[in-house]
């Protein structure tokens, strides 16, 4: 079957593996975008909480751990928030790096697949 003026090429097992890998990478790319969005929102929330803590003049703060609120000293809450912000930033950085890696792999597979199938294959999103 011809599409877009391309010539029909036989799909080898290796080609099918590359197509499948591209599909898996594309799915992971979209998952990473969602995870990055959530991580950015968490970073913003932690930064907002830290700013509110700075503005607070109370010595004892209600701090949520899981589903429970507990009373903690302001200094301890500040230390916990800083640790949480560091962990969230590291997680966001890791997700961004993985996204770049996935994009690079997808680009390589696009070159290989478009090189062989030309217009007979569409790897672009609509």
C-alpha cells in the first residue's frame, strides 16, 4: 500500500522493533510531561509554604504529615520544607534529564525509520 508518493518497503523484524520502541518512547515522553508538570506544581507549593512560614510569627505551626496535622516548632517545619524542596528539585531535574534522553532516542529512531520508509510512515503527532 502506498501513501504520499512513497515506495512500498518490506518491514523487517528489526524495523518492527524500532517502530515498537518509538511507540514506547513516545508514551514515556507523554508520561514524563505529566510528571514534570506535577513536579513543578509541587515545587511551587513548597515555595509558597516556605514563604508563608517566613511571614508567620507563630512559634508552633500545624504541619501535615500524610493525612494528619501535627504541631511542630517553626524551625523544624522550616528544615523539613527545605529538605522537601531539595528533594522535589532533584526529582524535577531527573525527570527533565530523562525527557531529554527520550527525545534524543526518538530523534535517532525517526532518522532510521524515515530513512527507510520515507513518506510511508508517519511518526509525527497531530
